[in-house]
């Protein structure tokens, strides 16, 4: 088989994840970097591409897919996603809430779905957590059991080997009183665990009845050294999902999935490094999104093994 025509690719948002994606994109013969967008890095060169401040500054350049590494909350991303869709560009985004947008933003999710269908484009939330290790992987494993009744996932992330921005996001090094004083407990911590719980239930075909979420700081030597979060979902028929996520200094990177079914399953995975794996998921999403129907799509719907259009 001959080499497929490279997918013309935009990278929007050039923090550590977006920059790594742009660099790898420039080295991937299946992807052609045709634009880079970030207002903070306007005028710089990334991946061999001159950076512009806004998608509107790209001029007449055409693209097939955009890799968007901007923001965790969907609220502020609506205009950007609509802008890309109106240009006829498919979107692969690391936005955590986009992996199951109907959980928190049902109206906006419906609007984006309609806009993408009308334009014949696809929007895909695609990452590692959420987007793979605590949702897509457990849902896949649940499919190898008969009548699964429970999905339990624990993930520990070693902050000692993560970028400084993630440690700051968790509040590492702060006095506990400062962490606890954050408004509604939302200043520090992870986005997307509730979305992962919904994805697990959706993948198993369960009807969600209730979801509870808890976030607490972890303290060592009088300062914050991590965060533990738990999402618990109840579904019809007594089925359940429990996800426990721990970010901490020096704990090691371990993921364990337990499926209560016939047969029961327990799978342990070591070494899924969130940053690098997120970039890999974005690049894979860029290569596979063309095989998906138009609209707002879930990570569970992404094809496996489709490498290009």
C-alpha cells in the first residue's frame, strides 16, 4: 500500500501537552502540521511552524483536523469549538469535560453536536484520564465478562515525575488551610473523574441513577503533598462504579481495574505516564477521527487500529 496523504493538522494551545503534540506531529509522516495557535506564544516557532494568536489569523490555510489542548472546563471552549467546526475542521481535544459533556453541560453538548453534524465534522474528547485508563479500558474489560455488576478502578500518579504545572494544580507544598480555603474546593485537584464514571456506565450499558464525588488533600510534614478523589456511581439494578484517583509525591504510577462479573477480572498496569500518553492519544485521535460519523463523539466510539483516513 502507498503512503496515504498526510492529514493537514492544526495545534491549538501550546502548553507542554500542545507543544509536544506539535513536535511529534511534525515528525509523523501521516500528519502535516499546517498551523499553530496560542496567544501567549504568538510570533514564536513551534514544530517548525510560526505561531499565531488566534484561529482567525491562519488566513486561507486549510486543515483536516485540529488538536486542541486548551482548558479543562467546557464552558469557555464553546466559541473556539464552533469556530473550528464552521471551518470544516474535525476537533480532537484534551478538555476533560468534553469526554462526557452531557454530565455537566447537556445543553452545550447538544448544541455542539448539532453544529458538528450540520458541518459534517466530528468533535472528540480524547485523553488518558479521562479518556482511557479509568473509563475506556474498564469498559472494554467489562465487555469480557457476563452480566458485570461492578467496576472498580484505582489509579495512583507519582507527582514527583510530573511537570511542575501538575504539582501546582494539586496544591503541592501549600499549607492545608490555604488549600481548604479555596472556593468550593475547586481551585486544586483534577477534572474529569465524574465524566469517567459516566463513561464506564455508558460503556457497560447501564442507566445512571446517582453520582457522588469527594476530593480531599493529602498532607505530609505539615504541607499538601497530594490529592485523593473518589467518584461513586449507582446504576439501575444495583450496579455500581467506584473510581479512586490519588496524586501524590513518590507513590509510583499504578492502575488497577477490577470487574465484578463472570468471570471476575483484575488487571494491573504499571507505568502509564499521563503526559506522554495524552500526546499519544491525541495523535491517535487525529489519525482515527476521520473514520467516525459527524457529531460530538465519546472516547468509547473512537476506532481501534484505524491509522489514517
